C-alpha cells in the first residue's frame, strides 16, 4: 500500500472520519506515510496543513507536522529559504519537549539535509551530530553509516568555528570509515585533533583528491596550526606555558614573523587566553579552550594528575617534617 495512491484513498475514505478518535501523534505519523504518496508537492503541503490544526494541542505531533511540511518544501520544491524558516520556528517548539523523542531525530535529519544542500558545514556538523544522538547507529545500513561519517568528517574540517574533534572521533559511526575507501579521512581527523601538521602535509596526495578540501587548503592550514598551538599548550604543565615565537614557528611551520598574527587569531577566537610579549618574542598562555580528549590526550592528563598528586604528597610530608619548627616560631 506504500506505492501508488492507495494510502491517500484509505485516508480519505476511512481514516479521515476517525481523526478525532486517533491519538494526535499517531495521526501525524499516519499523515507522514500518506503525504509521501502525493506526486504534487503543493497538494501534499495542503494536506499536512489541514492535519496541523487537528494536533495543535500535542507538542510532538505539532512539531512532526511542521517537519513533514518542511520536508516537502526541501525535497520536492527545493525551497531552502522556506524550509529554513519553518525549521527555525519549529526548533523553539522542539526545545519545549522533554527528553529525546523520535521526532527529534526527524527534525535534525531534515536540518542536516538542508545544511548539506546549502553548504553550511558548521551547521550541518552540529545538526548531524544531534541526529546521531537521537538515533541508534546499529539500525543504519552500512552504506548510510559510511556516507554519514564521510560528510560529518568533511564538515568538521571545513566548518568555521569547529576546533573540537574529540566528540566526533569518539562516535562509533566513524568505525564505518575503516572498511571503506575513505579511511584516509579518519587519519586526517586524527591529525587535526592532535595538531599534527607534518601528517597533514604527508597526506596531501589523499585529501587533495576531495575538491572541497583542496579549495579550502589555506583555511585548513590555518585551522590545523591553531590546533597545533592548542595542543602545544595542553601538553605543557600549567606553570610551564611560556612559548617562544621560535618554538611555535618550528611546530606550526610558520615563518617566525607570522607567529604573532596567528596567536592573536587564536586569542580572538577564544581558543586560548594569555598575553604576548613582543619584546622577548614570547607568549604566556593561561588557559586553553576545553575539548573532548582522545585516549592519548587522556593519558597525558593522567600523567599530569599523577605528578600533581606526588607534588601534593611531597608538600604534605614537608609540612609534617617541619611542623615542629613552624609551631615554635
């Protein structure tokens, strides 16, 4: 019955008369199956617009109706402007729904489709991650998982303001890349997460085959250099975060006279906090933007915590040994 117009006929001849007795969310879900059979997108939109007032008292059903209308605008009429307007209005309603429901998944899937079509990489990245948070990855087929992982990887690299790759790298969907021809993308994401510029350069023959990455080569270089600065700072202890221009230049591959501009860029983006000493050509960094850490970075954090515990114990023993002297002063 999912083919042809049989569902439309069934709805018009039977279900339509029982609308008031059907659970609002169930009604909206049935309408979703029916509207898919409309060859004329405008007729389908009119059908959903008739359903919407009948479920107005049920938040999830109301959101689902809006998503189905927006889906018609996007996939059949290719009206991205109208789709964006509906999704923006619907998101406010979605935020009022407690917990995570299947409706959340449908909303974020459509939003990610919209941003993918419009080339809004950062918005796509956020929407797609939220969609995966509402969906069981194991329920996806291999092709869908591989495609989703590939697009997410590209969006993370190309998206403005995305400097945290840990959440994506920890997601099981990236496992699908290991058995595909796009395994190089996983290695590239790891290189960015570690700020590993030499690996980025070594992998150019692979990532340059992707036109989107090749066209944004300068932006990619800037991003990985900023991540390199963040990783340099993270690897140092809190009391040893004074970096010289020479050290930064060696790690990032920048000429020394361009280091100050890059550090100013990192400061303006809120990736780090600190001061620049132009006289001595040094940077004093006091804070690094928190990130989701991978296993290697967690090992570094564990080592640092171990050293900190040793220092605390050492100070405790010192105070105990010197207690008598201090008390007699």
